[in-house]
C-alpha cells in the first residue's frame, strides 16, 4: 500500500491526512496519522443531489421513512435532517407555449380550506401549470387563466367540467376559445338525478338517452342522438310542467329532478360534441382528473398526517416530475 503526501485535513483533530488505499466504491480513502481516523472525501453538490433524489423519490411513492432509513442504514431522525432543507423550496411549473387543447380541473387538498387548480396539455398528456387557492370559484380561475395567458398559453379548445365560475373566467380571458364539456361529468350528474330506476316513463326514456352518450363516435350518431333528445323534449314538455301545491297555496314543479336533467343536457348540447368533428379533442377531462388528481390524492393517503404546506409541496413535486416524464398512452 502506497502512502503519499498530505492532501486533506482530519475532521476530528484537523491534522493532515494521507492517502490510504481506496474505498470498495472506488473512491480515494484518507487516513489521519494522528488519530488514525479514515474517511472518504465527498462533494457537497453530489451529496445534495443524492439527498434531493431520495426526498423526491420518497415523496412521490409509497415508501415510508422507516423503509428508507433501513435502506440507507441510518436513523429516521437522520433522514428527516437530510430532508429538512427541501421543504422550503417547492418546484415551480415549467410553462410551455404551443398548447392547442387545454384540460382544466380542480382537486381538493384540504377540505374547505385549500384547492389545487391544474391545467394539462391533452396532446402531450402532461401538466402545464398549477396553482393553489382557497376555493374553486371565478376569482381563483381568472387569476390562474390570466397567468397562463400572460405566459403565452392561448389554447384553441378547453376541456372542462363546465363549473359556472370556470366558464365565466374562460370567456373573459379567452373569448374565442372553443369549449368541450366533459362527457363523463354530464352523464354522472344526469344519472344521479335520474337514479338507476326512474319511476316515470319520461325518466326511463331519458336515462336510456343519457347512457347512449358514451357510445357516440361519429357525426351520424351525434345527429341521431340530438334528434331523439328533441323528440323526447317535445313529447314530455306538458308532463314536465305539472305542478304540486301545498295547503297554503305555494306551488313547485312536481318533477324537479327530471327538469334539472333536461336543462343540464339542453345547456350542454352546444359544447358536448366537439370531439366528433375534431378527434384530437378528448371528450373527458380524465387526463387531469384521473391521470393527475387521483394519483395526488393517493399520495396524500400514503403520507397522511402531512400539514397543508407539505401537501402542496408533495403535489408540486409530483406535477413537476410529470412535466418531464414520458406520458402514458391511456389518457383519453
């Protein structure tokens, strides 16, 4: 074994250290001639990168701190000390221009306290941007969309669940944009109001029409469905105007849920079938709701007990990773 001149100071006694063979990993080993302590020189930038990689890997997976501590052969307190600097620097979205079809949706981070608004690119199946807010309303959406517009995002089509505040914000920020209402949201809400076993003939016929929506793929099928809907509308118009009266003389429409479903379909009709004329437009917001929101909530369950701030950092790291990862194929 060859011993050369001193190149490093001992971290215990500050005496010069000598080269002392190599570590099994191939790194140079150093030995103190005074206290006989040996060590391997490590670069601070590499150490930071390794700990950041461990932090992000733990945060965006189901691995527990206990499992990670056993893998690294350290204590949980040591892992927490390694991770403490990264809780203060959440990643920011890398917003890219050229988005043609934008998918918008919101998810709850902490019930009645914080919401996360997410925008996704339907063509590349990647998140475009995100923003946390107190609640999903017009004011929050208009701030989020104005930021996207200021950064150069001008989509041709927006796919969304048609929440009232969101629609108002879209028309204000991008007046010329086309809207594709999420088909699944319409079908789901209609089935809730109609139930799976309607008690009236009109309800049973409308339920059949609602279930046919998911099978529409061509222009011919679309025209046929629209004709069926308007025939049903005219045939049961008198029935849906029936009223019920209380002893005091107050009245209300007898079939309120059925009327609500009729209004839902009627109002959604102009923006319900853009995917038929343009196959590149997804008919649902599953890219964001199922591909991103569901995974974020699953990570919240895995890391339950996190504070609100840590939940937001978790979501930010997951979305930042999805911006650079290869997208999945089943996003439409």
